[in-house]
């Protein structure tokens, strides 16, 4: 079944059928209903490849994610996909597994014209290459960012968020506060470490290098690094973890070591994934507006695809400190920084 066949059955021109499919607002209600009735009756499906040749559009968006198994990215992806579907786009997902070569392979889909634009939820390749790609193709960077990169970016202020998390522990009376970082080749790890340092120095608390342990972004890493911290002669009384998965690993290590949470060890995470309120005790954490980040990133990408001007390129969304039970008595959410 071709578009011309649909046109004959509906007694309209092929151009009218095309408008009903691509710009229905340009067609009268009566004509639109007549064409759609025929389309539904014969189960007509537009030929995507043929449409791509005509319009030079694929109606496909590529989203590059560093780890599809991470609970954090599911809500970001949902925000992207909901916005994409609302505007007639489909989403292709590329999982790099933190591999820079895989990231480059996915980016090549832009050069091959297989997608109309790209949202990067990771950025491991060098700044100059990313800048060159963004000069030729629609691209948005979300969750992560890169200093000096002139690309639309959506994130939170990771430095102030980490400072707020650490200060919460300080206000509870802790001084021996450890920080389990993410891999230090990630800018978010460096930012959260910077926020931790700012809080400690701002309250005149000496920073013990033994209390800073670099980890991976996993439960297992959180467990292993916490065991190292608890083996110290003067182990920490509190731990600020790079993310919730590391924090949950820390909780498991504390329990296996016979420590009571939060009485003997306080733990705070980052991201507020769904499991954070299901573990016992419930995890205190920094909440990122994950869905809003995805939705805003897709909105900016659509503007680029439609050649609309973007006056503001850097969007910093608000985070919240969600106080539950792993640092003390459960309280209400603390207001935004």
C-alpha cells in the first residue's frame, strides 16, 4: 500500500495525505478524518526510508549512556523519551559501558545521517572533538558537562550539592567524615570531591587523605572501600558516597562489621534512586531532578533540530537533600541550595 493508493481511496491528492501525516494542522478537520479513516482501514505505514530521502530527516534521536544498568539513568531516559514521542521522534539507545571507543562509534551515527541529533549522558572524548561535532550536528550534553565547551548542557551544581551533603554530616556533629569518590577521570567525581573539601575546610576540619577512597560506581566498590575505611586505626564515623549504589555497598559493609547505622556509622548517598527509600534503614541522599534533566535536554535538542535560536545554553537544575534514616532521625526535605 502506497501513499498514492491511500490518496485514491480517500479521493484526495498524495500531497494532502502527506500533510495529514506530517503537518495535520494544515488540513481541514473533515479531510483529515477522511484520510485517517482510510489509513486505519488499510493499516497504511509510511515508508521510513523513502521519507528520509524526501525530508533528509530520520525522526530518530540517539542517546548515549555510560551504563544502562545504572538505576540513575532510567528516569533521565524516560524524560527524554516522553518529550521525543510527544514530538514524533523515536529514541535509539547507545550503551558505552564507559568505553571511549564505543562512544565514538555511536557518534559516527550522526556522520552517517542515521539519526537527527544526539543527547550525550557521558563525555569521555576530548573537548575539541565534541566541539567540532556540535558545530555540524544537533547535540546536547546532560548530567555531565565539560568546562569551556560551547554546547547546550543540563546538569545540577555538583560542587554545592556535595558541600551540602557533607555539611549535613558536620551539623550532626561528625568530624571523621570519609568520602568514597567515583572514578577521578569523571568530572562529576572531581566536583563532588571539591564540594566535600570545601565543606570540611569551611568548618576547620582537617582532611585526612586516608578518608578519601576512589571507587567504581557500584555496590561492590562501596562495600570494598568501606571495609578499607573501617580497618583504619581511627575509622570514620560518617561516609559521604559518590552515589546511592556505593552508599548501599557501604551500608552492607557496616552491617557485616557489626556496626549500627546511623548510631556508629552515618552514611549519605547521591542521586536518590528508587532503592534509596526501600533499603533498611532508608538512605539519606541528594536528589537529582532526573526526569526534568532528560526532558530539558530533549527540549534543547529539538530546538537545534528545528533551527531555533538557543539564547541560554547552560541549565543548572535544583537538587534536594532528602533526609531519611542513615544519618539520624528522618526529617522533612531540606530546601534547595
